[in-house]
């Protein structure tokens, strides 16, 4: 049975409410919600699972299934200030027919570096969605969904970027989830090429960066190595 859109809206209100980020949503939501400041994402998931029971019986079971399958991902999206439509689309639960057609990228825009920021934004979102040591299948799935998560004003360019560069992006993201590294290698951030290559060994990528703390500091990659390698 497909997930009802009302459940997505409910979970969005509920998640923001119990996380303590939007107390007013507790008051405006059509269902009675508790205000609980959980100490961890797992606490939020547990609260969400329990409070699904306040929904009508026809929706309660689907709500529980949704939280069981997507609870952690929903919390990550909530912390990124995602709206219900974005959560629904990113998780592949709602289709967006308006984005069925994807034109080819304007090469002059690529050469001018106009897509650099969009590329970095997309990689940052992918980094936020994925867990440590993500598999290729998980990365591929995140790449295909990420444009539903960027601001609507740049969604068209993001779709074009993914359509044209998806295979290369996936292979680069398997190496590391660093926006500068990935977008420079794809060729969308030409201004980064000289500075990275000028650092010699740092242009070798994460194999060198995360070899030890000295290398990580040299290449300004300590945060990346701690999150994804060490």
C-alpha cells in the first residue's frame, strides 16, 4: 500500500515538534502532539513510533511502517530544515512529475564555473544523507534523489548536472564525500584545480589525506578523515 501524503505531513510536524525545533508546530498540527526534548536521534525515532498511534487506524499502521523503514533518514532531513514535499520526494515515496524532463547542461555555464556552487551543495547534501562507509548502491540512490533536496531555484540545474555526470559522481563519491574534491574532479569548479594541484600530495585524494594526522592537517581534511575514515 502506498504511503499516504497525510502521513508524511504528520511525521514532518511531529518530528520538528519532538525535536524541539518548532514548538508552534505542536499547536498547529491537526493531531495532539507531545513536546519532548529527546537527547538523540534514536530517541526521536522511538517517540515517533509511539505517537503514530494517535493517527486514525487507517493511517496508524502505515505511519509505523514509515518510521521503522525511514526513521533515521527522516530525522536527518528534518535537521536540514527539509519540508514535507522534500522529505517525501528524497525518500522516493512521492513522485514529482514536473521534473520528468531534464535538458542538457549549457556548456558555457559549465566553463564559466556557474555550476560549481550547485555541485558543492549537492555533494554536501549527499554527505549529510549517507552513513559512514556507504555502499555504492547507497551512493547511487542518494545521487539520484539529491536534487529534490536542494533549493527549488537551482533544482533544474541540479537535475541537469546529475543527468550528465552521475556515473563520474558516483565513482568520486566512493573515494570521498568532499565537495571541493568531487566538484573539481568533475570539472565544475575550475578555480579549485590550481590550488589543489599546487599542494602536490594533497591532490592525491583521501588515500594520502587520511594516512595520518599530519597529512590530514596539511590537506585541511581532518574533519573529513574523522567522519569517514578513522
